[in-house]
């Protein structure tokens, strides 16, 4: 009688158990390698943005304003991202914008608004997809310019915030007395970020900077809640292409909206949407990177990794161009 060779049930179960253990060890390692690669790619995107900013400076003598708009009429201003297109090997896309006629309304070029620009997207972003509306399709971005601590812009006086970027502000290195290596230029954000906009509060200048997220509860006002923050790279509004240093990166800004606790950004008035009300914004830098870190671009072109341990004082100091602080992000 010939006996057939093969595994016994116990041997098969042992083999399966060994394979399961190996897979359990391998998957986290693969995920760690993937995240390391994503962070490196993300850092490289910011380096490319830094080079584009300095090429813009070398060509025109100033860094781009985050938006350029008239003070006596409402507008839908193009973003600094749009102005950097020629310096990011996106000349063909840039040529679609006729700045003489479309200067203050990105909606005139829906074909541009829907384009995915790879440099604007972090590979760790989980919602890398179009945002389709009834009238126009947009594409998100993951890198936004630093527009100061809290106050952004006043259309009546023309005053703007303390960051390197602001509406109608063509910043030059001489405007950055804190030093370009100590001043934040841009950082990461999450696409489709929940936010409240046009809260109409604060309604006056010199409003105090919120000390913690709970301070925003009284400023929700009659604002509109949606989950579409940072989904329009073409638009110069702070909640689409800007961040502020009101709170440290990846802070949970938990506020009750419509009876539910939400992790939000807040904008008192969208830039360009009023000729009387100022814009204040708590738009937090966020990312999907492990460890709660974000990549940040300094105005000298250097890219830093900012961890959760950074103090609010250091983060706000980095966010000002001329506050007299030189703490840096190290």
C-alpha cells in the first residue's frame, strides 16, 4: 500500500500561524516605509514651492500676494498659487489666465479651477479628488500660505495681518525684519476641512487673539458650516489657500456647531466678500502624517518638520514677519 505524503492538520495550522505572524510584522513595516516616502515627497513639494516663490521674487521683485482685489467692490480673487504656476513648470496652465480681464474672479476660468496640480497635493492626503458643485468643479490643495496670527485683512483701511502673506501685500525680504529663516511661509492643510465661514464676528478691528479653541464658541455667530475648506487652490480666500498660527499644528479645534462637536476652522468674513467687515481667521495647519507632525516652509526656502511639541509662543513667533521674535522652529 502506497502512503501519500502531505501536511497533517496540525502542521498546516502551524504554517498558517507562522504566516500570520510574519504578515503582522511586515504590514506595519511596509506602512512605515510608505509614510516615510510620503513625508519625503511632501517635503519635496514644499521645496518646489519655495523655489517658485524665490523665482517669483527674482523676476518681479516681491513675493506674490495671497490675493489682489479692489477695496471698493466684492470680488473672487485668484490665489498666490495661481500666480506661482509659471514658476512650477505649469506655463501652459498659467497661460489660460488672462490677468487683464480675470484679475479678480477665478470663476471666469473653470477649466483652470478643476485642474489637479501635483505640487499642491500631499501623497498622504486621503481626499485627493475633485469637488463638484452645480456651477463649477474645483480641485483641492494641501499647502497654504501663512497669513499671520489671527487678523487677516480690513477692506476699509487696507490694513492686513502680521504674516508674510496677506491680501494686496507684495511682501519683500526687507519687510521681514524677523529674518526669512525665522519666518513661516507655508504649511500643510487637510483638504475638505470642516469650517465655519462668514460668522460676521469679530466685526471690529483690534479683536483679541483667541487663547484656546473654546474662545471661538462665542464667534460662530450666524456663520455657514460646511466641510469644503481647502478645496479650491485657485481662490485667494484664507480658508481655501491660507493658514494662520492662532493654534499649533494639528490642534483639535473642537466647537459645537448645529448641536454637534466639530473640529473646525473659522473665518469671520471671506476675503473679498465684504467692503466693510474685516477678516479674522483661525485656520489651523494640519496633516495626515504619523506622529502629528506637519512640514513647514520658511521664507528662506528651507523646509522644517514641526512636531506636536512646539509651543504656541514659538509657532506664533514663526508666523509673524516683523514681530521682533527670532525663536524659529528648531
